[in-house]
C-alpha cells in the first residue's frame, strides 16, 4: 500500500473499512457493558455508566493526544523522505505518552472516589460507580496503550491488524459481559472485568506487530526532546480535544441533568452517552482513515490528492450523520429498552431527550472530519479552535445558559446547537486550506 502513488479512491476504501470496523468494535466495549449493566442493575446501573463515561474519555484523550500528534509528524517526515526523523518522532511520542499516563494514572488511583463525585455521582449511585470504575482505573495504562499504538500501526500501513485486534478483543468483551454478568452473577464487576480482559487481548495483538517483518516502527534518538514533546502536543491536541470534550460535556451534562431533572433523566443520558460514544467513534474512524493518507501526501506536496481524500470523507460523515439522526428520532423507546429493563419512568423520559439531542449527529461528523483534516495538514491552530469550540467554549456556554431559560429542554438542546455552529466554522477552515 503506497500512500503517495496508489489510486486515491482505492486507498480511501482500504483505510476506511478497517478503521470503521475497529471504531465500531472499540465502542461496543462500553456499549455492551451499558446494556449488560442496565439489564442487570436497572436505572442506577445505567446512571453509574454515565459517570464512568468521562473516564473512558480521559483515556482516549491521552492515547490520541500522543498517538495522532506523533503519527502525523512521522507520516509528514516520511512523505518528505526523512525516515530517520520519522523514527525519532515515534520514539518521542512513546516517551511522552508514558509520562502523561503515569501522572493521570496516579491521580486517578489516589483521588478515585472524589473524581467520581466530581464527574456527577451522588450517594445513590457511588457504590455501583466505584464497583465498576475501580477496575477501569487500575488497568488504565492498557486502555491508553491500545489507543496510542493503533495510530502508528495505521500510519505504518497495517490498518487490518488494528481491526483484527479490536474485533478479537471486542468479541471476548461481549462474551464476557454475558457470561460474567448473568451466569456468574458478578454484576458491575463482571462488566468491568469483561472490558479489561478484552482490552488486554487487544493490546497483546497490537504489541505483536513489533515482532513482524512488515513493521517499520523503530526506536531512534529523539531530536530536541522537549521541543518534540511540544510539537506532538500542538498537533495532537486538536483531535484529542474532541475526546476531551467527551469528559467535559459528560461532567457538565451530568450535573445539569441533576440540577434540572432527576436520576431518571441521568439514566436516559447514560444511554445517550453510550450511543454518542459509539457514533463519535465512527466519525473518528473516518478521520483516522484519512489522516495517514492526507499527512503523507501533504508532506510530499501532492495537494490534489489530499483534497480529494477530504471530499470523500466529508461525503461519508454526512451520510452516516443522517442515518444516526433518524435512528434516534424514530426509535427512542426501543433503543432505551436495549439498555434498561423494567423502568417505565425512564422510557417515558426518553423520547424528549432523544429527539432534542440526536440532531447533533447531523453536525458532529463534520466537526470531527474537519478537525482531523486540519490536523493532518499541520494547521494545528485551526484544529485546536475547532476542538475548543466543540469541547469547552460553545458547549459549556450553551449547557449553562440554555437550561436557565428552557429547563431540562435546554440541557438536551445545548450540545446539538454548539456543534451546529462548530461544524460551520470547520467547513470554512477546511475550505480555506
């Protein structure tokens, strides 16, 4: 697979299918966990999963921050023919992800319960939140490693290995959710163990890539370590801000829902947050599919090729977004019943929440795709601007302001409106580039 000479449409297809498949199965980890927990523990379990969602967001943020930032630098260097510099970028990224993960892991273990309260837990659900969350926190480095190394393996021309690893781990996780939660009656602990085991298998398969002949990832002495760290962070922050937004939005939404609603609405958001994670992962799958292609051709100065890739990806996320939006508009109760059993009050609250929130998918795909594209052509300032608008500025402003006027309705409308404006800015930036 030659990123610089092969047919663009064929390359896009070869990268997109494994990337989307991997994204689907990766998201199924928390998706199936939430179904298993909701069916076995009811509304309190689903609400606890809403509190855990930011923890997953933090791990994805760290993995993509260092993985995407470093792999973009590596691909651009290789596109220019500088293989040794590409190896140095890989090595520096490995060093950085170890440092950042060590800091985050230590803080999460020391202040775990306080962090869960900060993420939106209350006395009613803190027990279930801790029962599940402690396992995820203990194995946090494995989760970060899989997200980090997947970016480099894709950029090294082996997207199918990433897909195989994620599919294998996902199947193990799904079986574990059924076996450990229901026959073994381990409840929240069983769901967490299933996820940990599945992710560990995924990490082992990805790690095996380094022992294969086709692996071109090499350890080399980094050039100007601190400067290299800064460049990785500058380039990686754009796309990773989207996942940091999952943390921030989750925390704000959890708190605002309890301020203007109740645990019932929080249980509905637990379902929505899981679906949001799945669909955003699919959009990120499109972004991760184009990133190696765009970065390599950008480094080689082949403008026409990477512009075509952007157009293909934009069409893909628009079609996906329309489909996702229609699902939520048409089937709110049916979808909720997949996650929560015997909870009439949750089923009654679901239609309003789904129908106000699900238009987000008309815009979120454009936001994600534009962010990855801008990052891949080294427009990190514009990429960061998109990430901040989605994750903090507009989403935070609307989440705080709209409920003061519209109550719980304003909570559900806030994020879709924020992403509508962010998508418009993203299209303007991409057009200029």
